[in-house]
C-alpha cells in the first residue's frame, strides 16, 4: 500500500524538477535531520525518502533516465530483512514528525489524518511482517523479476543493455536476501501450504529447464537491442554476456530457491488459513483492518456474507422464474441453464469481438449522458474501451481499468478480456462497464486525479475498500437509475454482487473458521455457478492474500449505509448529487474517515436548512 503512494508522488516530484518548477536546491528539506517548514513539504519528503533507494521503482517511472541519470538501472532493490527494519524505523520517525504539525486548516488536517492512518497501520503490521508467503503462485521474485526486466527495463543505447546484464548478475544477491526472509519465516513456523510449494516448484523448474536462448530474459534483451538499432557486433557481445550471467547467476538463484522449497515440502501440510501461523488469528484481524479499513470482526464479515448470498440468490431465482426458467432444482442448475443459452453470446470471431468493444462503448456513452440527476462533479477526462493485448489475455482478469495520464494526453481506459467469448455473456456487460468505467472506476479515479488543492499523495491513495466499494456501488446505482431495465441485465448485476458476497464467506471461512481449501472450493462452486478451474484459482488467491477479497463488498455496504443515513437525517433535503459530491470530492479515504466526511456533509446541510428557516 505504502509503495503505491510513494511511487506516484515521487513521479510528480521528479517531473517538477524536469519542468524547472522545483529546483534541486529546494530539495534540501529532504534531509532527515531537518523538519520541513510546512506540512505540504513534509508529504513530499516522506514519499521521496521512501522511494529514492529503490532502483526498481526508479526504473519503472523512467524519468531520471530521460535527463541522463542512470546510476540506478544496473541495480536491484535491497530485499534483505535489514532493509525492512530500516523502513519501519523511518515510518516511526516520520510519524513523530507528522504529529508535530499543529494549527492546520480543515483540508490539511484531513491529509494529516489520512497519512497518519497509513503510518499507524504500517506499524501495526510490524509484528506480523513475516506472516506472508513472498514466493507464491501469484507473485514473488521468481515471477516478478522476469516480468520487471521484460516490461520495465528500457533499452535505447549500449549502456542500457549493459545495465540489463548487470541486473542479471545482481539477481543472485537479491534472491539470497529473499531467502534470508524465508528462512526466518521457517524458523518461526511460517510455512506455505503444500499446494503453494508445488505450484512455485513447477513454475521455477520450467523456467530453468528452458534453453537459455528461449528464456524471456534472453529473448527480451535480444528484441530490445534489435528494436533500438544497436550495432550487431555490440548485440552479439552483450548477448554472450547475458548468457553467461543467466548461467552463472540467474539459474543458480532459481536453483537455490528450488532446493529450498523441495526441502521445505517435507515440513508443509494442507492447512491453508492464516490461523495456522503464530498469532494467526490476530494477524488476520490486522489484515482485515488493512483491506476493509474497518474494525469488523471475522464473524461479522462471515455472517454478512452468508446473509447476502441468501438474499441475492433469492432475487436471482425470482427473476429466472419470471422468465420461464425451472428453479425447482436450485440455484446452480438454473444458472447453468441460463449460461448455456447461445443467444447470450457473441460470435466467436474477430467481428464478434469487435462488436463487444463497440457495444461496451455504447453502454458507457449512454450512461455518461444520463447522469445529471445523480452527479454534479464529473471527470474531465474521457474513457475509451480497448481489448486486453492478446499475448496476455489468457492469464489476465476479465477486465481492468487504467487511469488517464496526468497531463491529459491519454484518456482513462477500460480493458476487456476477449480471450474466451463465453466469458462475456451479454447480460453481464452493462454491469462490467458500469463497474470499470462510468460511473465506477473511471469516475472515481479520474475525479480524484483532477481534484485541485489536495496533496498529490491523496490523488493516488490506494484504499481498496473505498475504490472497489465505489465500483460495486456504481453497479447498483446504475440499476437504481434505470439503466438495467432488461431482467437479464439485472441477473448480470446480481451475479457480480453475489461473487463478492461469496468472497466474504470463503475468505473468513479459510482464515478464521479453519475451512480447508476443498471446503472453500465446494462452497464457491455451489453458490456462484463458476467453472471449477476458475473457482480453484480464486480460492488459491484468497489463501495467499488473506483479507483482500473482503474489501469489495464491505466498501459497497458501507457506502449504501452512509447514503441511507443521510436520507434518514436529511429527509426532503437529501440530494443524491450532494451525497456523491461528499463521497468523491476528497479522493479515496479509509471508510471510517469517509463516515466522518458524510457526517460533516449532513451537519452542513442541516445547518443550511436551519439558517434558511
């Protein structure tokens, strides 16, 4: 969470240097021994200090390279446990400094509260810093390193290519640092479930068994040098160096991991929840706090999930019965019958896929023109629909959203996965478009970026319960506003909501109620109608990311609760546009702070009513 904020604010600081509006000399306030003269400079400083020692982050933003600063691009991040100790120490130091700022205006105080929330949470995580699996089937150095080198390390000249090879040589050190952390976890009886070990061993063995000339680290370098037009003689020399580096550093690094996990397998079992770890129950509560930004207990979340699953399935069955479906055999059978009807799918062809994109754009344009009754605040940036690049469709989610460029050069983009035509039933398209684009992620993220007068870190604040909660709320809002009149479109909306409600049940089931992996798979399969392979992938994701999947539905429920609270207290003075202003105009915030903002909106509205009376 911290890294995402730090990353984006650092981009802005460096960009300001390049544009000449912030000089190098003015950065003296970054010295740790000096207190910035105002809280705005303090916010900049925190981010700068936290990312300036991350060569991989600097490469990812690719700003320093444009002004000839490349000393970082031959290095990899320090992944040692000692480095993590230093970060926690810095957070404590920054927190003390942050508390020294007093007599702030309302906006400054809100910014202070948000950063203090982040810092307090980071420190709450410290006792559980090893309660995770840094090498797992979803992410970790074994997959992140090749992806980083392929996707982030740019090559425009010989020096860049030579630095690429230097990073290949550095991976052995980085992996050994990560292994130190794995050993510390093992010593504290923090061992991944057996299926995680099996998955990563399969992945890493496949990686090292591949001929070097076919390895992505080699082929990516070869292609990048060719595309950059480097002389053939230099390309051959550097490729020879790369082959040696892969042989002497990369493969030994992976072999070290393989040997470690092969030995670790004897200590692993099939217990999957975080409850099995030392103080695992408390660690899970901390994880829930991180992702939901609430103090809800696992039992509360679990029961909410059960109640919501029953309610949503009941509504779906009522609609299906009204449309002539036989529901006597239950929910799963009825949903399978719906999914098997050819009329709900586009042709499995290039023309069919293009029609999907065109129809998504029509859906977005339609709702974008009909929101006057619900919104005053609107983003200036537009939104486009694109297909997820074909080379990565198979392993990508069903859809995702990319925010607009800060300089306005690129609109927001809703990326749709068209790999499997059966994954895009017509009755689910409206809901997905409302979630990813308008009035969902595009509205919220673009508005947040365009807000004036906020510290820049708040324009990119990554509170999952707020951002995903808003997107789910937007699905329901569109239905309330009449944009899903077709009963099957409403089935699509409810199916998406059901998926998030089931997540509440299985996440807490796994990590608090000690469900087995198979029990969670069986529950999700029976209550969503999803394919078993998709269910397995989902459940295995929740196992290695405790709590994350609960954020979506919890955020939606909170926003609906706050809207109902405002309606009850304001009566005929309630205006949906004002409520949405209050939710959106401060950017993403923890849900408890959002509640404070809504209370302030209610108080101001009532005060205005009393004044006018």
